[in-house]
C-alpha cells in the first residue's frame, strides 16, 4: 500500500510498513467482533446468560479498536480496508469453527482465538518499536484489554491448581473438545 504523504517526522517508507501491519490488525479486529457476536448467539446450556452477557462489552470494545486502527491508517495517509472481502483477503487464520455448543466448548475455542490475536498484536508492538511509537502505544493499550478479557475466558477453563483445560490444544475444535470433556 503506497502513501504519498504521512505524519510529520515519519518517512513514507516507514509509514507503508506501519500501515500494512495495521491493516492486518483492522481485519483481525473486524473478524474478532463478528466472531464474538457469533458466540453470543450460539452459546447454550448451564451458565448461558453469564457468558452471553460477558461477550457484549468485549464486542463494543473491539469494534472501537477497529475504528481506532482504521483512523490511524487514514492519519498515516493510506486507505483502511474495512469490507468483508478485506477480512477474508487479510486473514491468516481459519473461520471460527464452533456452532451451537456449550459454554465450555465456546470458551475453549475462544481461548485459541485470543492466542492468535494477541500473538499477532505483540508482533506489531515489536515492529513498531523502531518505526512508530504512536502506533505502538495504541496497540499496547488494545493488547492489555484483550489479555484481560482472555483471562475472563480462561478463568472458566482453569482448575484449582491453575491448569487450563485447553493446554496443548492446537486447534479450536481440539480446545473445545478438551474444555467440554473437563466440564
Ligand atoms: Fe444480543
């Protein structure tokens, strides 16, 4: 993505690298807030209402983060891509795989979803350490809240010894199976 002007003190070459990283986060956040609504609608069984209602504030937060990232891309002189097609073109992860299922199955799968989003955010934090501290500061703030919400998810999957039922799971369906079996 080429930019012809950017913020003062940043080269257009550096801005292009930052924009490319931010476009990945924009599509990840757009995917995440849609996926969270899917969970909100599909979770069933005991503790339904607690998890159904736990999800919505995070949807609002992540939608706000997508807005901040998109506006940072525009501020840097580029065009944010916010269409459904952009999400699919940008994504390096699979579509969320769990349909109507229990609280534990969804939270097990969501634990893995958050692993992916947070790991990628940390890569952008490392990249922007040299390139653009303003962008880095924004992503740091997002990551702190995403990590806190992942703790809300993990608190449902943790036993009294502090072990996660999803430990070692390498796919959403495996994590959902492990969490379901533990419940
Ligand atoms: Fe709702």
